[in-house]
C-alpha cells in the first residue's frame, strides 16, 4: 500500500508577479532585495518569508510577504492578488508521486522532478500547480472552486494506490 | 460434453452458471471451469440463436459470451475465456429465452434465408409502414446481454505513466525485450492481458518453462521495471501514447480496494509489440457446434487447466502446430481418432498419429450440447469419424492491431498467408510471433457455404459474403458493413482473414489486393465506466463550488448546473414551485430589493501602461477615454466579426482595469486575452491575471438597492457605471454600480476567503428592507424583460454587432479583433437574422420555438429566451428574426412541433421594461 496523506492547508497570501519589461534589471533588483534569485522555469525559490514559483515565462506565483515586490517591479511589471481563488493542498508521504499520476498527464514519477521543482499541469481535468517541497512532500495549488472535488478525488485515490 | 474431464480434487472455488452451482480451481478461466464441469453449451449466436460452445482460450472468443456479476456490477458480453473464476462468481448465458438449452429464438434459424446478409437494410425498402412493423421486432431482437440498470458501485481509475520502453505482451519475445531494456537502465513497463506471464510458454513450455518466466520477472522488477498483468493495450494513439485497460478485479467481483479497473495513459519513448498471433478457424458446414474448438485452445485447456475438452478427438489442420495439440491431448488421455491434414503427404506422417493427408473437413453432426461426428473429404472421398472434439487450425493471424493503430503499414507474408507489420510511423517495433507467423498451407473451403460460418459472433457465413458480392459490394469496407462481419466484441479477430480470402477469391485477385479493414481502438472491449474514470458517477467532471456554496446550501436552494458550476436557481419557500419562487424573487427585485451570488462571472485584472491597448484589441468598444472610477459595457468579437462574449470594463486606477465577462465563456475569454497578450502583442507592458475565483461577487438590485448599499458601506453609493472601494463588515470590498436586472444595482466584489461575513451582512440588510435572495431563474426573467443579452442565447456565435444592435458602440478607431471580419459583405446582407422582442397575442411563447409566418412555412427565426412580464404578466420573449429590425408589429407563429406547443406572437422592440434606462440612474 502506497503511503500518502492529503491535507488542506490554511490560506496564504498569493500573488501573480509579472514582469513585462527589463527582466534582467528586475531580476537584479529582486536578488538584491530578497537574497535569492528569481527562479527559472519549472523551479521555485525562496525563503521562509517569501517563495516564488515560475509558472509562465513572465509570471511567478508569489507566496508570503509581498511587501518588497512592488518596489522591485517598479514600472516593469505588476503584482496582482490571487490568493482568494487558490487553495493549498499538501500531499505528504512517499506516495505523493504515484498519487499525482492518478488522473494526471504529467510525469510526477520522474526523478528529476525533485525538491525545488514546480509544474503547472492538469489533474482529473483541474488546473493545478505543483511545488516539490522534498522527497516526502509536494504542495499543490488548486482553484478554490475545484478544491473540495480534487481533495476528495485524491483522498479516495490514495486508498487504492499500489 | 460427455462429463467432467478432470479429477474433482482441489476445487475450492464455487460459482454459478445459469443458477446452477459448480466448482472450479484457482486460476481457472470461466471457460475452463465450464469445460471441466462438462458444460459444452455456453451461449446462443447473435442472429440465428444457434447453440455455441467454447471455441478459443483467449480474448478472441466469439461464441462464449456471458453476463458476469449481479446488479450494478453485472458485466454483459464478457468472454468466458477472459474472466478468471472467483468464489461466488455468478454467470448467466445470454440471448436466449426461456433457457439456454431450450431457446425459442432458435426459430430464427429456420428463417435463415430471410435473415441473410443485409437483411436489416432491406427492411428499409418499400413503404415506411413496413419499417414501422419491423422496427419493434428488430429492436427486441438486437443486442446480446443486457446492460445493468443499477449504478455500478465500484470506482474506476485513470492513471498516467511514462517510460522509456513499453512492452506489450509477456510471451517469450516480450519478456526478453523487457528484460534487456530494464537491465540497460531504462524505465520499462511490461503489460500482459493474462493473469500470469508466459503467453505461449504457458501452453508450450518445452524450451522455456515457468521458472524462466519467474526468474525474468524478478530481474525486471529488481531493475525497476513495472509489470502489469490482467492489462490489455487497448489503443495506440499519436506521440506513442498507448492506453492500457487493467482489471484490478474480475468482472462482477467486489474489488479489494474499491477500484475495479484502471485505464492507463502511457507515454513511451519506444513501444515493443510482442502481441503474438491468433489461430484461425476453418470454414466448413456446421463448423460452429459446441465441441469444435481451435487447436491451440484445446491444448491450452489440457496443459494449463488440466481440462480435457474431449475424449475422441479429430484434428483438422493446414500446419504443423496442430500436431502439438494431438500429442498434448493424447498425453492427457484422449484418443486421437484422426488428423485431417490439408497438406499432401508426407506432411505430418512423422508423428506416428492417424494422419489423413489432402483431408479437409466437410461437415459435422451433433446436438445442442456436443459434437458427435466429423465428415471430411480425404482425397476427394467422404469419410466420417465419431468424435466429441474437433480441434481446428487454419493457420495464424498476427495481432497487428496496435501497429496499425500507430499508423504503421502492413505487408503480405505469402508463406503465412497473413499480413505482418511493415513500416512504422512512430517509434514502435513488432517482435516474436506477430512479426514472424508460422508458415501455413492455403486452404480453400469445399463445403456448401450456407452453414459454413466465418464470423461466429455475427452469424456470417461464406454464403453471406457470396451474397454481398452478388449484390454489388466490392470494397472490403462495404462488405464489412453489409454483412456485419468483423463487428461486435471480437472485432473480427477470428474472421477477417477468412472473409478476405473469400472476397479475393470472388474478385479473382490475391488477398492483399482485396484490401483490409481498419483496426480501430479498443483492441478488446472496455467498459464505459473505465472511460469515464473517477467521474463516472458525476458526469465526468468535478462540480465547481461557489466560495459561498455552504451558505447557499444551508438555505436548501434548487441548484442549477452552469457549465461545471452549481449555482442556486431559486430559493423556494415552503410549498413553492420553482416558477413561483422565481417569480416572487423577481418581483422583489422589481419592487424592493434582492441579492444574488454573481461570483462565477469571469474577471480579469489588467495592469500596466499598455492596458488600454490590450483591452481595445480584445474588446470591440473603446476604453481609452474611460475615467478612473468609471466603467462601461463592452463586447468581444471573433476574428470573423461575430460577437462571442460581453461584459463590463472598469478603470480602477490609472493603469489598472477590471474586465468582467460571462460565466460560461470564462475559459474562452482567458484564451482570447492570452492570444492578444502573448501572440498579437507580446511587446505590451501589461499584465493580465485571471481573478475569476479570487473575487466572490454579490449583486444587490432593486429600487431600494441604493439605500441598502448606503447602509452597508456608510457612504453615498456610486452612480451607475461607477465604482468605489469600501468596507462591509470590516472587509475591504470593491463596489461596481452596474445593472443586469434593469434596476438600480451594485456588484460587490470581495476576496473569496472573506466573502461569508460580507454576504451575511448584506443579507441581513436586504431582508430588513423587505428584500430577499434571488437565483438564476429570477435573474433570467429580469434580464429578458429588460432585453439584456446572454451568451449562448442571443449571443450564439452567429450574430454580428449589427444584428444585435450593438454597432453604435463599436470602437470607431478599429484595431480590435474582428474589425476586419466586420467588413465582409455577408454581414451586411439584407435578411440577416436580427434581435427582436416578441410578445404573445395568444398562448405562452415556447423557448427555442421556430418563428414562421404561417403553419407549414419555413422558419424565419427562432425564440432564444422566453419569460413572463414580472409585474404586469403576459408572455414575452427575445428572438432572432430574418430582417427583424424592420418587422415591428408583424404577427408570427412561434411553434415547437416536437413539443406540440405554439403561440401567436407580435414582433416588438427587445426591451419590455424601462427602455430609456431611467430606473438605474439616480
């Protein structure tokens, strides 16, 4: 029996962080202000206060304290609140990779999808963003309207993994 | 069958067939267990209800179709050769009445000449009355097993998998390929439709036995390979995507962890097909009796299951493989009465068996349950033998379905008289018996064609092929459809080559020139539940819940599916019908105040100095002159100039806008905006973020809406089409003054996480003012009376801005998507359908009805939405009418013949209420 637990996390401040001009300058300002680089496509980066996941070429999902972000962006981008429409779901235990294959189209079992990796994918027809916390945990960002359905789907699927 | 054909020891499993209890061994297929219990008659044929037994030992079985399981778990048309017996299995025969042994349907057989090829099509000849007579009987007779009426209590899973190499078939070639790839460090999936690996090695373990199979399996698993048994590769699609159907429980069995079957979507870098081949039957008179079986099947029952399917055995063959059957059956205690080898001497003479060369089966005799004798032509002379088993081998057909589904081509192998894989378009190769079938001897049937069956499942005989030919059917595809050959659950696995051979003979060409029908997925039948997956019980999709779902649910509303969303349709009070509740709610909005949940509206936040450019490209109206804090109605066009959505655009700040559009078109609008942002204008300094779910939305509408909102926000509400940031219940909200109902109205947007206290505060205030909640039904009444459009109704993808009287709002500067399309002459033609209002002169206007000038005339338009005047009563509607703008006052008939409804209507302007818009302005 494959082990995985599905937990609905408390809501968090979430933002869409988009750059439309001078990306190198923004990246430099970002690194200087936050102490870490803007993550590349398919990855995430951050610290306890702020984490960013890049999910489109010019857009990052920012989680946490976004106070420094407007000044980093200046006139080169925009920060838009999206947290009201997103539910965070923690998949913990060694079976999270197998669970994500249920109803999925993304190779969550690929060894290169490791801690710090991220993905935007479809699971059981629902658009979901994934962030690998470590080998035993993955965070899923689920649209609020689908959250109850997909959590039920995962909890049910978790009982029949092999 | 003459009786049990194996010892009754170790039979710990009990099952029933047609209500009678039997015992089976672990690992038995239902077919093996039935044979072991002496049951020869298992089913009735589809058309003539001829008695049929077990012909094969695999998925190609055309005869032994049974219903397995009970209630919601019942699975009809299951091949008895493809279900493994479990304790408590319940199997029933099909297509018979009153019983399998005594089936009145067999009378159809007496009328066989009437039911020859194409009889169904011929029932359409003559007057329609004749078909009305036939129809009842044809529908009653059609089909095999009955679909269960109960809900299937089990779950179905769909899972993705990725690998370097997918190997289909765990016979010797497949196992070797999987082992090599796995030990080379590749991610490997090996699938086998049987419950155990080995395939031909299970039947013929001479060189490589089960120990070799087990050792290989252990090495594959140890190297990280994944082995799936009871799993069939059912389809091969583009980009090396292969679907697998896996049985986690046998048909009708209670699954151990709730999931009965799993559909795998496997994306592989390389696919290796080791799918083997299927033995062919022979065509001769009465070749479909119980007791006539494929040679390898007889050998499988003897060696794998310890079941001797007959004691006096005749074997008919055109190849060497059948001699292995003779030896196996002889070793199991059967008497080999004769071997009819179609080949000339000395073929087969070395085995020391009673071989007749140049011998072709001609006919058989027997009863409903068993075979009694076999007649053959030996060197042209008739000879007969008493026998209870006739094992036939007409050669081998490689299983090339998946190769062909992948787009691969085939070539003709003359020695094997079979098609084999040729070129591959995807990264796939075929190995083993499917690539190199055994040579065989060309065999031409000599029996009268009438009872010489080639497609056992559809009761198609050689005579049917001949008739189709005589009636002009030359193409193999036409032949298939005319005779039904190759259809149903076996998809011609045992019949295709025999039919092709006969067709080629008629055409006077070689078989490859006669053509080949297309192999389409699925390779073997799959259940509908498997295709539906986890959504099998929920229309295949998750229900989208409003942020305030629980708040609404507590009021027990009537729910309305809207796309994937579920929204309250009405909030009935005690004893109220939907219509009564909706009308009460609508009246409350017209006379006092009402509130409703509008959270599902599409919402996009557009930020950046180039936001105006983006919006004026995506929308067909101007935005640039919009002052901060103001909003306006807008609509969007497709490239061809037709309206596809509408909404509002609000300037929240110097460089920040909120665009709203329809609920149902939300995903389409996201794509539209993405197209503008990322494809047409990637250079723009703009951000477009979908905030549909971030904001919950509450609409308050009615003559008292302004005073209600003033109480809620503690300040003067914004004027119509203006916006203000405020607080309600200490929660920050954005208020937009916009009306869909025709009354003074406001939309309140709030972070969805904080929506509940805002809703509660609004509701308390609204109720205190004598108002109530209203749902979608009341909203529909209100907007129809006001003449507002709805996407999917009036905006149906065929209407231009001119047709909807929106053209005055078009951005005169152009530059928007669809501007070029609008210049097409067709959009200016006289007689285009245009938006009109309709009021009933007599009767109620049926929604969706046609608009005609008189009964019997062609439709000139249709009713897109209908309702009743909310305060004054009377049936009204919106519609689309040819040249409608110039037809005011004209009387028409709105008719819906399929529902038997009609009404006399008068064409009026499409605004039935406050056409000047005075009610929503202060």
